[in-house]
C-alpha cells in the first residue's frame, strides 16, 4: 500500500468535485462557530493602575480559569486576579473540537512510550480528573452542553481493523464490525470501530470558558481582559508583573499562556505552534440525519497519524450539526503565532473533500463556519510543568490539542507546586520531567516537516514506522496517534 490512491482520504481529494467543495464553503464564516454566539459575554475592563494580590493568573483559557476556580475552592479568602491579553477563551479554548478526554498523556500508546512506569497511574488519575470535571459541571449547574457518551475510534484502512480490535480489549470498550459501526454512524469509510463508553465527554468549548468565568466571578475572582503581561520581575518575597498600563504585585503567579511565548524564556524552545483547522456544517435536515444515523452524541476519530475528528452538536435552535476537523497540522517557519494563519483555504477545501467522501449522503450540506488556530505542541505531546522565582511562579503548557480535560489537572498541579508542599502530583515523573526542546531555526522547520512526511509515509505503508520515526521514538520525540 504505497500508492497515494490506496489511502481513503487521498482518494476523496481526487474524487470529490471542486464545484461541490466551492459551493459548500462559499458562505462559511472564517471564525470559530463556538465563539460566534449571541450570548458571548461582554469583556471585562482592562487593568489601569496598580494592585496587589495573593495569586495572579496570566492567561484566560481553560488552564487559567481552572486554576482560578480551584484556587478559590481551596481557599475562599485568597485574593485571585486573572489577566488576559485579549478576551477570555479567544484562542485554543474557544476554537477546539470540544472533546473532553480522560487521557493526560495523549493516549495510552504515547504514555507508554514516554512514561511506561507511570502510565497506569496516570490513566487512573485521568479518569478521576474527568469524573471531577463532570462533578464540577453538575455542582455549579454549568450550561456547557456536557454529554458523556464516550468516543468511537474508526478503522478506515484494512490494516487498522486489528488496531481497533486491540483497543476493544480494554474494559468498557466494545468492538464494532463494519455493519455495527455503520449502524451507529453510516459511512462507507468505516470498516470497524472501537466504542469507548466512558473516557470521553463532549462540551461546547466556548460555553465552558464562559461558565468557568461565571463561577469564578461568583467565587470572587477578579478579571481583567485586554491586559497583556509584558514583563515579570522578582520583588523579594513577591513577584512584580508589568502590563501595558498597570502593575501587579503578587505572592504567587500561575503562567497559563500555553502556545504564546512564556514570560519564562527558558521554556520557549519547548513549545512550537501547530495550526489545526475545522469545519462546521449548517443544520442537517431530518432526512440527512436519518441517512447517517448518529443518534448518540458521540465523537469519533480515525486511526491515521494525520487523523480526522468529528462530532455532533445541537445548536441553540435544536438543530443537529457536525464538526469535522484535523488531518493537516501546519507549522510555519519561525514558530510565529499570527491571526493570518487562522484561515487556510487549501486545508478547508481538503477537509470538505474528505467530509463528502466519508459522508456521501450529505453532498448537499453546506458549511456555516471554517476556522483554525494554534495548538501548543511539545515534543512529548502532553503537558509539562516548572517552578521559578524561588517557587513563587508556576508554569504549565504543552497540551498538544488534548487540553479540554487535562487543563483542569494541570491547574491542580500548578496549585500544588505553588503550595511548596510535596504531594502525590508534584512527585509524578510527568511533573518532574521536561520534554526535549525543539532546535532553533531552520532546524526546527526541517525537523517538523521531516516528521510530518514520515508520518504520512507510515500511513501509506500500513502504519509501518520508518527508521527515522523509530529513532525519534527512542530519544523521546516520537508520536504514535
């Protein structure tokens, strides 16, 4: 299977009419469907002047918001201030697919590759984290469209059938043959599937941001948006952070900036921005939905290295839509994060072709939104942590597209680190070790593109990894989706 025409999704690119693709994308807004919402809260004011606080959180995505919430739950009397350079959740937290997974290490295989001695414990902690995530949603009556019906892994090539059968050996996972998987979600591409019933939930990403912020506000967290942190300095027993028009003095600081350049410069080489893209359909008609089934609110992903993900969602009017994303993961020379990279017409057209190839019964469906954004990728594909300024500053980043659930865990780790106490979490190898940094340019660009090309080659060779990929696995920079 070395011909490009042997791969399902390469075939779709060649077979789906360009006219069909152009028509389907013609009216799509180039912005996140999740953020394009009539009930998006108005922004908080920017900071002007000086203030002093017990805990300063820099970054208004999931990591920062979960840090604020748990900090106030632990100590209601603690003053907590969160600043965000733009608007809460405007970046990855408001643009992702809304898959909230139990895994903390980007899947069992990746965890086994990087932390084999700790992988089983991390799986247990991940399940506990997802349970506590759900309990928090229930406790505060958070309107986030939370549905925990699991996820479906689908085989789209013959050799992947054995892989999903192996996945189905785990407790709580069912094997579905071609007939059964198509009964669940009707696609000619799906040759078999593994249905996990408990380890994944779906949420509305932007509503999760807004509801976390609501709860935090009710608990007393103070927010300042459009407040960019530009400098951080040691100030004896405290830390001083300068903003564009203000100054904050804090006993402790939690850095939750993820893909954006860290105020701790030593970690900038451990993160590269990779751009991911997605489409959202217009509402399906009753006939179209009946044609594909998909009665359960379950998300899916295929098993290729360049994998697709898809999920259903119900909009405010009760209409059924499908999000479809993935496949391309684009790195730009120099590792820049730019708004101009958030749209990519070539990738949108490619995703549309793949969508129509996978769901030919939906050939008349149009897309309402097409968007993208940067993911904070590190070389081990899951989060890492650090302390600085004599234990007054904690840092967490590197979720690599799997942060909807794991950011809650990362926030808890940062709070444990800032406590100065040894805990079960601070002693984890996950927390004590760091991913291998990326080399400077042009080596980073060459390396990322070489890795991508080799992963593509593996997809086209029945998953067989090349000598280069095996070497990367051995030194701790490999990835097996």
